């Protein structure tokens, strides 16, 4: 079930209504049943995969807690093998076998062919797998007690707002909230609806509309030249940001209607002052997961920090998808982070020797533009279907630039529509730019506050004007067919 669907528009109010009508002791049953229905709306049989991993991790948690210190690691390893094994079979099996076969063929070995698994990737598999692993890892580290209530633990893994695309919650934060007898509070309803409205605006008004422009270029790499490739890269940043942060907002808003808090997954990343800081604000739950369970342990084992960062970002890229493009994307970002960290002192010293040291605002704008472009260029890998398309698009960005700019200016045969408007018309392109500009301005207003604090501080007329503008824009820009969220494929 998509958050931007009519079905969810009916599903969420009904769940919220019954949640507050039911006595507290039965609410976990309602939420678990609703979560199962929500997940089975996609491919019903895949609920069995979740049932398997939930059972394994539930038992592993109890065994890890009860075992002597020298045996805890055995049960943890069994849990991790089960989770990672499921992930590898459904997400990475075909990738590995195809590449092994390609290697064999390059060596003129044709004696064996691996079977191909023609199965769909279970939706949100990477997200709930990582959330399940954090549970057993936290018990092993002594930071979390094993959950004895099987239904509550199952709900921790399957809680429908964040089941498919996060945030990836830790057991300390989420599990305990299912035991709280949440009272109906109008403030929670208001806060939840605000987040949902914000998320739908990001998804429907910006991300879905930009998708048309971006697809026009990335789905036709051979025919895309010069400025059109550059513009598509810049637009893709807004698409993926508004799509994913929009999902996170709707997830947090849906949970807030039930009195449950989910972590902030995006913290205005494009206002960061360094590329390293950017990654502490982008997909926070995933980056914190890698930091705590991979980066810090490897640092403690005295790996070279450059190797650790490169390895972590490589794994992060591979987490996103079984494709060399994602591996290249991870390596690209790892190299930029390493360079940023290694040259931090040098760049500060350089700035102190220039006039920029006295103009922090101008310096911050320059930093933001650089961060935006560094992240955008990673889109060559992230959005392309394969490495070859990435390479073609990169070369084409520098091909016929002068000729393309001339055609944009003189507009022969209406070439401006393809080269500047990316397959749309002037009106559509301009309206979209205005929506992006309005959204950027709104985020700039939130840079030192929260959404709730800002909206409660402004005059009531302005507040309801913002609500009306967002709601009207959503209705105006809604597509007949719901567009899946980008991160559903992960």
C-alpha cells in the first residue's frame, strides 16, 4: 500500500480511530494486524519471509541474553547469518551469479550455469532486515533487554509507518513506546497531519513532477547532451530528496497520530557546511546504523580510517541495490568524504587567508553549492541503469555544449523544449521551478527551528494559508496513477 494512494487515505484514519477506541492491552493486536495487511497489500506471500526472520530474531534475542558471555556470540552470529542470508538470496543472488558467470566466460570456462531466480525483491527488505539486526546487536552489547512478548517484538519489526522505507529504528526507542497507554491528544493529531501534508507535498508536487524531467534524460542517455544532462543531475537531487524525505515525513506523521515518535531521518542536509556534515543529516537512521555497527568497530580494530570510510560507503552503496552503479556510487561518496576529512585543516587555513573569513554567510552559500554539486554528480551512478549509461551521460554532459546553448537561445525546431525544459513545456517547467523555490525557501525558514515550532509561531492566517497552499498544490499536481517511492526498491 502506497502512502500516496486512496487506499492509505482510508486505511490510516480507520486504524487511528480503532486504535483510540480499543483498550490499551489490545492495541498491539490491531497495529500488528494492520501492519500485516499493509505489507500483504504488495505481495502477500512475502509475509512468510518476515515471519521467518521475526521468529529467528525473537528466539536469538532470548538466547543471547540468557547465554554466558562466551556463548552469546554464537547466537548473534546465527541471527545475523539468517538475516543476511535472506537478504542475499532475494536481493543479491542473481547479481553474484551473473558476475561469476561473466568471470568464468572471460576465462573460457563454460562448464556450469547458475540457475536464475525470477523472483521479485520483497519490498523494504533492506530496511526491516537492518532494523531486526539492530535488535540482536543491541542485546549482545547489553544495551537492550530481550523482548519476551512475541507480538510486541513482531510489531517492532513490522510497524507499518516505517516498515517499507524506514526510519530504521533502534529497539530502545521504539519497543518501549508500544507499552505506553497513549491517550488521545489533539496536539498529536495536528502534528501528525502537518508531517503528512509536508510529506505528500514533497512527494506529489515536487518529486513526482521532477521524475518526468529526470527520466527524459536518464532513460535516453545516447540522445541527451550538454546542459540537459547537467540540469537533470541538479533536478535528480531534489527528486530523490523530496521523495525519500517525503516518505519519512509521512511515516513520522502516521506514527504521531498514534502518539508514537519516530526519529528524524533528514535534518536539512543541504544546509550543511561540509560533505561530512551532509552525511550526518542525510538518511540519518541508516548512516547511524553503519556508524555504530560497522565504522566504530573497525576503527577500534585499528583499521586505517581512510580504508574504514571507503569500506563503509562501499557497503552503503551495495545496500541500496544489487548493481555496479550503486557500488560505484558508494565508492564515489567514500572518496569525497575521505578527501573532505583529510583536507579539512588545509581548507580552513586557506579560507582564513582570504576575504571569505569575514563573510560567513557568503562562505556558507559557497559551501552549500559545492556540497549540492558533489552529491548531484553521484547521480550519474545512482540514477543510471548501468555503468555504461553513467559513462555515456558523463561524456555527453561535455559534448556539444556550445551548440546546445545556441539552440536553447535561438530555439530552432523547438529544441529548447528538449535541451532546457527536458521534454516538458515552458509553463510546466516554470511552475515546477517555482514550487522548488517555494519549498527551498520554506526549508530555509526551518533551518533554526522545527516544523511545529515554526507553524505555531506564525500568525494563524499565514499558518492556514500554508496548509491551503500545500493541500491545493497536492490536489492540483496529483497523478491518476500513484508513483512508487524511490526507496521502495531497496
